[in-house]
């Protein structure tokens, strides 16, 4: 099924329910924010298919914490340019969306058992704004970020998603941003994907489609493939949070099902 047909099916399905979808986007290079790519075009198409949320909660690979889960509660989150040696045009990008302090403070309460705390120092890092600028280009939907606690093992992040899932019935779009495969140590421009990258990406998709979310967080079962796909888990954990926020009532659609620079999966998915 083509991307256009997938997105039309998504749009038709959303008409029947007020329940918000949950979205994971493989964000890849920050350059996608200023270049016309198949990925950014798909994000724009997705944005035209999604309902308008009351607020957006972003779980980004680029806000990592240790021992706590932070929730940004500022009214005006800053645009963070957390990358190096890129063109000036990229550093000039701004995404001046308002924050959602009331919702964010409620998330702190929802995640109290997960050691959540309010934060006023963060904003919107490039895992958030480089995709949001295509989903909601007017930057007029309130948005806030949730950090990923790097000291917690994989099942914890599924649990975070499950705890947040109640927000879907209250107009909050849960958006994860990372990559299903992310190994920059082995990247090769213009090269074919590594076999292990394809294997991990396919295994993830198959388990997700089968509804076996626990398998996505089974470090022992994922074995050496997980280590190859993720020397650091930061880009994987947002996908687990999104998977955890879904349930058996949801339908699943994939998009951008490709491997970039040999070792970065751009696979994205929506539960609705």
C-alpha cells in the first residue's frame, strides 16, 4: 500500500474516534528540517491527516536524564539547536510553539511513581522541532517534552507509555522521536543497509505488528542485534514509550520504511 493510501486510511479511521493516535517518527539527520526529502514530505502528509490536538507530549531521543524523568513545564519552550557543524540555515530555524504547563504538571503527577519532576530549563530539542515543523507548521499547538531516564531498563519505558496512555482520551498527542536502528559509528553514505540493520528493523516491525510489545523490551531475546542497532539506547527508548501507549484496540500503520546511511532506520509508525 502506498504512503498516500496508508495516510488516507489513517484519516478515515480517525474520523470515527475522538481518541488521539500515538506517533513514532524516525527523525534521522537534522538536515531533514531544511531539505526536501521523502521523509519530510511524509511528515507533512501525516500532519494533514492527524487531528488537531489540545497539546503534544514529545518523547525525544535527545533529552536524556539519569535517575529521574523530567517534564518541561515552561510556558514558552525555547528551540534548542543541539547539533554541531551544520549549515547556518539550520541554526536559524525556530519553532515558537507555546508550552502546555498545566498538562505538563499533570504528567508529573501521573508519573509520580516513576520519579517524575517538573523542569524549567529544557525546551524543544531537534528530535522534537525538526519533525513538528512539518506536522504542525504554524507552531500553534501547545507542546512539551518528557525526558528519557537512561538508568532504567527497557520495560520501564513501556510502562511510561502505558501510564501516559490515558492522555489520549483528553486530546493529547503522544509523539516519540528517535530511530528504530541508530548506529552512527557504522554509517556509510550512499551504501546499502547492513544485514543486521535490516534484521533488527524487520524484527521490531514484526513484533510490533503482532502486538508483542514485551518482546521489544526483552534485552536477552534481542541479544547482539540490539547492541549492533543501538550502541546507546537513546534513539530506541522513545519507540518503546509509544508502543507502551498503544493497546489492542489500535490499528497500526508504518511509513518511511527504509534504512538511511546504511545504519539508521527511518521507519515510522502510527497507532490509531
